[in-house]
C-alpha cells in the first residue's frame, strides 16, 4: 500500500524543490510523487495510508561521502597534532585493532549516523572490507563499503592488506548480492602510503568490476612536499599521470589543489569528499571548494573518522563548510546555505556514483528521508527553512529517519536494533584486553 505523508514542509533537494504545504507519496520504497499538496492528482493518492506530519520539515537523507566507522570506539584517543603527528600518536591505538573491534566500531558508527540523519555513507577501512556493509544492512542504512590498500614498504603498521582487501570485498559483494542498500568500491589509502604499481593495480581491479576507486588525496601540505620529493610533482598530478582518476574516482580531501589541477579534475569527472571539520582539527587547510564547484566538480560532505573529527554529524559539516570558506577568504558571500545543503544531499550522491537512486526526493528515487522539527517563530519560508537546516539544525531536531520507505529511527528509538544492548556489548568488549593482531581499521 502507498503511504501519503502530508502537512509537511518538503525540501526535495532540488534547487526549486521547497514546498511549504508539501506532500510526499511513497510506494514500494520509492517516491511516487512529491510536491505541493494542491498539485497532487487525486487518483494517485486514492487508497493510500495517510500520515499527518504536523508541519514538520522533510529533507532527503544526508549523505556522508567519507568515514572510517571501524575506529568509532577510539574517539578522543588523539586530539592534537597535524595529520602526520596525529597519525603517529594514534598508531598505538589503531595498530592493535582486531576485526571484532572493527565490527563493533562499525555498528556504533552506523547507529550514530542514523541518529544524525545520515542514510548513506562511504566507509573506509584497512581490513574487514565488508564489515560496515554488514552493520549498515542490519540496521537498514545504505553503505558504500570497501577497504583502502597500502604498501607495507610505506605504511608498516599491521600486515599487508592487498590483495586481502580485494578478497574481502569480493566476499562482501557475494554476501550482499541483490541487497539494494549495499554497494562496494576498491580503494588505496593515499599517494604517500602506496607505491605507484599498487595504485595502478587497485584501480585496474576496480575498473574490471565497474566499481568506484577511493583514495585520500592532497590532504596536507606535508603530503604535497613528500610526493614532490618522491615523484617530482604534486599528489594530484602523480595520480593523474598514473591514470587512476576518472568519473568513478572518489577523492577524499583535495585541500591542496591549484587552478590547473582543479580544471583537470573537472575534466576527469571525479568526485571530491570534502571533510571541513577534520581538515580544521588537523590544521590541514581549507579546500578550494567554491573553485571546484564552479568548475563543475561534484563535491560532497564527509565526516572522516571519530578520531579526526569526534562526531559523525553532516549538519555540523554543512555549517563549518560555509564558515571556513568565509573566514579564510574574508568574503562573506563566497558560499552559502544552498551550496552546503546541495553538498550534503544531491552532490554527495553524485560523488558516490549513487545519484541514480538517492540524493533528492523526486519521483522514481528511493524514499530516503529525514523528518525534523525546527519550530521557527516566523511562518516558515524556503529561505528561513534552508537557513535553519544549515546554520541551526542538528541531530536534536530529528524526529524520524527513513531509508527505502522503511522507518529506521523515530522519536529516539531504533526500529531494527537494540541500541542499549549494542552499546552494552561494545563496552563489555572493550573492557577486556585485546589480542595484538596487527589489524587496523
């Protein structure tokens, strides 16, 4: 039976899709119709189960284009230092993580993301490529799951993870065959932790399976100098010369790109996962997002990990993405709420190569949505609602989260998982000493 959500302020995620008296018709997990109540054909709504949302705001599910869910239990272990100082001080905590640690971390991450209105995420691990997909699928969230290969000669912590990452990804693909909530990628950690032949090999395996290729790129000025010394060029030019950047590439960070590189990036069709809070915490810099978007580069928002950010909150990323651009340039008009909201929704879907299904609430798309109660003192208008969504809203305003037409979370309660029991198991697990396996998320 179709479900008609009515008496709501609908934000479809398109440029013009703000409807103060909106309705949303859902059938078989997809949007059958969306728009103003007055325009809804009566024949479509006939026989539908009607739900009154009492004027609440409905937006597309938020999309997290870059996360490391397996490390969620390690939040707060290292809060100081630049990227490389931070990674060195974090290594004693992450180098001993087991696959069970990773699995528990993924469960905690998925729970936090769903509570925060995130309905799809790209998760990056070193081992256990399908664990995030398993956790997300159990709870009902979408996952782009995989692992990032690295070269032992350049990243010595832990055992080699290639071709293990390929084997684990293929096993997860088989395990989730036919599951529309789960997609996969193959990735490499970064230019500084991967030899050129490994980068080429991983990308070739991804191409052979028509999977996205994920990599951290140009995150830190130290990385830029490191790659210049090794290869005589910037990280972006190094990867471009190797032929690993194309429309199925997802590039995390891209803080340090020049104008020529941005123009070339736009030509490739690759997408960028922008992580403003993590970049600020590690003093990595401010990514040239306005220039990338003007050039036509798809840019989505990511949280990165809870050890480089501490929260998995795309509302926070939206606000900080605007504020960092303004304060770093001294230009209060360089970007605004509309751009941030687009990056959190439809642009994020483009980055993950998933815009055929998600990112907007248009007919034919999946019914992935978030219901918020914002209670603006004035009569809500598109301008006021958009402003609230980016500059004020947070997880505390969420009343319901839906994926593929199924409610995963409502009024503070999960539908398909016992949150208290899951947290209790996590605490009990971490109360005991871990075996030193050399695994790392």
